[in-house]
C-alpha cells in the first residue's frame, strides 16, 4: 500500500470535519469540489438519497474549447459557470458549498465565484 503524504492526509481530515457539519438535500444539494494539480472537478450531491445530480469538470469535451489557453484559475471560473448552468437546467437554485478541505482561495474561490456568476445561491 502506498504512503499518503502528510499534506493529503491533513486535507482529508479537514474534509471529514467539514462533512460532519454540512449535508445536501434534493432542494439544496452539496456542491463538492475536488482539485488535482491539473484539473478541477465539481458535483452537486443529494446526500439524502446518495445521488450525484449534476457534475462538471475541466476534462469535459464541452468545456475544452472554452478553457483552451486559459490558466487554472480562469478554468475553474468557467467550470463554476458550467455547473451553475447545469444546476439551473435541473431546477436547482441554491446549494451548500463543500470546499473539500481545500483553502477557500485561488481555484476554489474562482469556482465559487463562477457558480455565483451563473446564478447559484450559496
């Protein structure tokens, strides 16, 4: 089994602490964010029925043209706008933001701003 770095394990502990406090419902799902070194992923999750309602990521073919030539922060903003558009199409107006144990700055902040710009309420 591979060793997990201290940085990753502390982020997972922070995420577990956050998850104790927030809970997504069908009317107000949890907007869960994960970022890797190269990409960013976001899902709207209904925790009552354990179902992912909407997802978006920087790896989607539909977003490839919109994010071509952009840096990671601009890409995160576009992904936020994309998930907001998908949520609006499903009738989701408000969400609970789950930053996934990451600091609320940089790409996480840009994604949240993009989702708000797309019309989601946090």
